[in-house]
C-alpha cells in the first residue's frame, strides 16, 4: 500500500507483517457495524465518493435547459498516528514472539470506535446521517435485565410493521451486552431467549448507547 509510504520507513518486512496482523485482529474484534450493514470495498486510494443514484434539481441560467446535480456520498478518511520503538521493531525481525504492540492496538481501537460511532450515531462533518438519528421509531426504555426480551420483541414488531422483515440482529453497548449475557429468567439465559426472538446474532458494539435492532 503506497499510501502508507512504507518504502521510506526503516522497518523490515517481518515487523510490517506483525503490525498488520495485530491491527487486523483488533479491528475484526471491534468493528461492529460491518457485521450488520451492507459493506463493499475497499475500492482503493482514488475512490472519493459513492453514487446515491439521486439528483438535486438546480436553477438553470440557460433557457430551455434543466439542470440537476448528481448527489454522492463522500468518503471520510480516518487516521490514528502511533509510534513504536525501533528496537522493538528490530526485535520482531530477530524472532521475538512477544513484541510490545500496544500502540497498534490502541490506534486500531480508536479507528474502529470512530467508524462505528459515525455509522450508528452519525458524523455531521462527514455528511453521515447515522442509523440512530435517522430512525423514525420511538426508542424503547429498558429498566432492568428482565425487560430486555419484551423490549426486543416490541422493537421487532415495530420493524415488521414498517415492512422490514429481517433478518434481524441486535447491536449492544458494553453495559447492555454484559447485562443480557449475565442475566437469566427462570434459569434460562436471557441471551438465548433474545436470539430466539430475533433469530439472529447479538453483536458487541462499544459505540452504541443501549441497543439497536
């Protein structure tokens, strides 16, 4: 990937491979939205915007001419700088199996959180509306773990009533995920009950406050 300018860095291939491996592992763990929404790509460094198929009518200055602007969704670039000591990188190339890659982990976590936050909660500066702000449905309050199955069932019926037949999945913030995972009803795990209701997965999503079906 020339955009990373790796040829200018005094880093051996073994170290780059280990950095890539660790970053990919952390991203796979933390990227929640990509497990739930339609995703295409990557399209490369030169891809700048996605076609929406829509037109924005414009006032034309020429008689007999109709003008319209093609609407596109511009792409947002996310970067998170990090640094690793040269000695640590050299140790990887010598065969060290326990390199300190905490900086890579932190950067990958920040990138994943920023992407998920934009998808779920919106990013006005990047012209991303977000799933939660775009929802027309009334939020459902949940006071305790026992109320989760009923709330999820109600949310599912709201989506079905809007013509969304599934498949369904539940994105859960850390607090909600822990609450559901730890709770049971008459000895039966609440997590299992919810999975039966939606016939789909529960996804850990740190960028979400509460849950999104």
